[in-house]
C-alpha cells in the first residue's frame, strides 16, 4: 500500500518553478523520501532523495518539513520536457520494494 | 556505463500462453526487481532477486516466477496468461544488495498485450 498522498495533477507555466507536494504522515524514522518521474511509456527516472535535510541536485530540490510528515519537490525552471508523472515514495534502506501510488501528473504549459 | 536493458520492447500473447521477459542489469548492480504497471496506475512490485535468490515478493500469484543468473541478469516468467496481465513490465537494478541507498535504475520496460 502506498504510504504517500499526492495531488493527481498539476499545471505549471514553462520557465516557472514547479512545486510538487507530497504528504507522508506515517513516515518512520528510518525511511527516506524518494522522488521519481516517469515520462510517457518510459521507465521511472530517479530525481532525488533525502532523509530529513533539504537536498539539491542538478535536477531539483527537495524540501522536507521538520516533522518529516510532508515534502515538496521543486523544479526551479520547468521546461516542456519536465511533463511527466512524478512519484513520491517513502522507503527504508533495508527495504526491498517501492510503493509507487498513482503520482502527480505534471503538465508544463508553453 | 550501460543502463538497464529489457527485451523484447513489445509483445503480444494469447490468453493461456506463457511468456518470458528478460532484463540485463546496469553494470555493477547485483540486485534486480520486477514491477508491473497497468495503464494509468503506478508500478507494483512483483519480486526482487539478489544473489540468484528471490528476496521479497509482492501480491502476485505463483504463476509469476523469476530467475537471476550469475551475471545478475534476470528473467520474468508468467504462465497461463490472463487478459489482466496486459501491462508494462519494468525491471530495476540497484548496486547495494537489498539496500535502497541509491534507489533504483529502471529499464524502459516490456509492453505485454494479452489477447
């Protein structure tokens, strides 16, 4: 069963920041927050992950609230190629599977 | 460094038949997982293989089976195909045994259609 809640869809204007929220109120202390995205008919692509500190890489930033019950993925300057389904996943390092849920379908509008 | 490769990319089978899907893991990755993704849904975990043994299984019947070979490549076998088995089958590999430290690298999947 998915342990996260995400809005089913969002739109974002090209060039603007896309902020994708995720609720994970039952997250355990040893569980990380992972974000993946899936462009139509391709396999999911890793974006970023974190435990409790904010993280940034070349693709995105991950903001995790202090109580760790929610997080936000930020794409700083969305492009048309960022149109995809974005999945927020919580998982422990000792686990062996991801529960994907249905994700957020992000549409970047020209 | 090569990524995860899956074959075939598309496949059409008849109900009741058997199918074998193949996956080559990313170089240096010793763990392979299989996921089923029905249309409009997120991927669902089928099972994982580590050191040639099954290391966890999702809620799938025994007619879904797998193998992992010494070179870490893997096969997914499905017997007695049903119409509901039509889906995108994704293979994912990771470098850390059972740990998820660096997440997974996914292949592009095999699109299976059962008619």
